[in-house]
C-alpha cells in the first residue's frame, strides 16, 4: 500500500462539495498563486506521510454525518492530482467500503487523459478557473493555463460532473473582458453543475509571513457584494450570448 503526503485534514467541511465533507489537504502544487491561502502546501517533499488505511480510520467516526447530509470526501491541496495513484487508491477503497461520494478540488494543472483512472473513481471535480487570458494567468500563478483549459474540455467531453470556481480579486481577475472570456468558456462546457465566485480574502497572509515570503497582494481589498454581483452578471450575460 502506497503512501501519500498530507498537509492537514478537516472533518466537517461544508464549502468544498455537497453536504458535510471530510477534506484531505495534500502536499505539493505546481502553481504559485499570488492569493494562495495555503502556500505551505507548495513543497512536494514536505508534509506527513500517510496510508489509505490511516485516512479510512479517520473518516469512520464521521460517516453518519457524511451520509445523512449527502456529503463525502474531498481531496484538495496543494494539487491533489500530483498524487493521483494515492488518491485513486483511497477513493477506490472508500467506494468499496462505504460507497462514499468522492470529489477533487483541483487547479486542473495536469494531463487528465494520463490520470483517467483517478477520474473513474471521482464523482465530482471542483475546478478552479483563475483567469482565461494566458499571459495574465502566468503573471498570477507562475504557469500558463493551457493544461487547465484542456482539463476543463476533457472533463466536459468525458461527461464528468464539475463545479467551476473563480476567485474574484479586485484589479486582477475582475476586468470585464476577462470575466466575459470566462463566461464564453463556460458556454462550451457541458457538465458544469454549479458555478461559484469566491471573493478574495487575506486569511492566509500570516502563512506567507511565517514562511518568510513577501505577500504579493498586500493592500488588495476583498471585493464588495456589489462587485461580486457585477461579476456574476457579466459572466452569465457572456455565457448566454455564446449559447445563442
């Protein structure tokens, strides 16, 4: 039985998928998002080594909550697909023992056709689309978004349910042209069950400071409710126009 590298766990998550969920945060990420609230997950060789059996034992005491609420397990990070063999083994075991709903919280920065065995035992993908413009994506995350957009298309083409999430950062991801591009992209995806705007927040700043890293978005405010509503309107209008 293989090991995984874990950052942390949350036993009563309510925002990363339907129902009450066990959230497993894995170590390692290829992106370095400027607003990341878990920069301590970036390094692939850190974290605690864990086995599938250990996670199964952690989940068992809370099964009644997950089942009664229509919840399950979400594996996040970092980037969970960097440990695809471990996550696939975990999901397979949880399906076998408990028939538990499984979800991945992923940036999409992977070749999904190469990890289709993991997607075969995944019920839902929470896919983060940060910004559609390639150059702006590089500036925001240190990486281009070609793989991410290909992942979104792969999931759609293969009938995989997904929730699309977009972090709204004032002055960075809220330009009208970028929001319209996102709406147009959403119109091409056939399996999106939910779209969410996640307002940018500063709750992870202390982690950057603890790691001795300079926080790149110092002074950037959280969006107002009006700004979030505006973004929803622009994205939905562009999506509807693209569908016509």
